[in-house]
């Protein structure tokens, strides 16, 4: 099975609290690392959980509130000091490039490696990245400043050969069989793909919704995701505060998961007012049972 998992590096909201860092997650797809947001202390969290920062080649920043990117300059600087030379691709709101350039200008830092910056806009959902494993598209969220979530969608995989059944047929046929194509041999015999292969795993999807208030306009983009991460900053008793700050309550996060037919929900971005998180989990589970807390150090199979 191709690896598709996310490790939580930070789950707190605006201010860090004991044992909870600001937002950051590391997605592992087929042993390639993708960093999602980069709150303060992210590089220390990578070290703590034995995740090699040097393997990160793509960074996705949802918006420019500090708890989602204040760790980025430190991370990029450490990679420079450690001798990185391969490019780093950053997908983020346009002004972040100016922030990085000013920081490096006044610290007289000339990175050893190139930054390939891809500006993202929060006007409509768009595909922003594609490689052999993944397609990434944005989710237009409703927050106080332009904010996007991200959907990481695996690409369909080829069918798998059944080793004991393919030993006596030419290897030249393997590629076609894995693509689901039947082969007619010169003697008229048909080699049926389904006789020599097994179906590939269905492609999975991970939707990341950072800071946002409840807003049906982004529902279509996250619909039927295998796993949804959604912020749940407050208990529902503080709904007025959630609306004022453009955030979501735990109950609302459960409703969003239920309405959109997702299979599993992770909640995070917890307010520092909550020293324990069980009540947030219970409130969400009262609406959507298959919910877990996105707490530091946990790795979830997606």
C-alpha cells in the first residue's frame, strides 16, 4: 500500500500553550514530504518526532496570520545552514514572498538553494500542484483575511500484477495488463487483465481546512473526502465569539463532516482557553462519531 499519512506538528490556535504548538502538519505521500502550514516551532517539532526537514520539497501556507507561518523563516534558514541546494517550492499568498525577501535582505542571508514561489489566491478553488502521486487544489475559506485550505488528492494507481500468474507470459505485456488492457496473442488467445492483476487501491483524499467560519460555499470542494481536518477553535457555547473571529465551533465541525459525507474527521486549532480537549472531542462526536483530536505527535493513516 502506498503511504498516505499525516503527522500533526501543531494544533493550537493563535497562541501556543503547554504541549500544543501553532498549526503545522506533515503529509507523507509515497515517501515524499509536504508541509502544511508552518507555525512557530515547527522545525523543533520535526526534530522531536524524528522527521527530516531536508526531505520537505513543498510547503503550503493557508494564510498570513502568524500562527500559520511564523516558523517558516527559521525553517528555511536552518535548511540553508545545513547545506541544502535543491529547490524548495512554496505555495502561499502573494505577500509572503515580500516578507521572506525583506527578512533575508536585512539579515544578509543569501540562501544556498532557490525558492520557487507559487502565489495562491483566495477567490476560487483552483488546482495549484500536480506530480505523479498527487493533485492539490485550494479550498476558499471564510476568515478575516484571504485564506485557503487544501485538498490533497491521490492519483489513481495502476492495477497490480499477480506474480504467480504472470511468470509464464512475456514481460512486454505487463504494462498493458496493469493499465487494465486485455491482450490478444498471435494464436488468438486473449489474456484478460482481470485474470492477471488485482485492482489498485482506490485513490484517497485529504482535505485541510484551517481558519474559517461555517460557510456552505466551500462544502462542494471538500465533499466526500476520505479524511477532513477542520478547525474547531471553540465550544459551541462560544458561537458568538467564533462568528466574531471567523472561526468554527466543535459542533459545527461535526456538522460540516456529516453534511459532506466525509469518512473521518480530525479537529484542531484549539483555543488556548482549553487546557484539556476531551470536551471539544465529545461535542464533535455528538454530531459526527468518527472524529479524532489532531494532537501533536499523532500520525493518521488517511
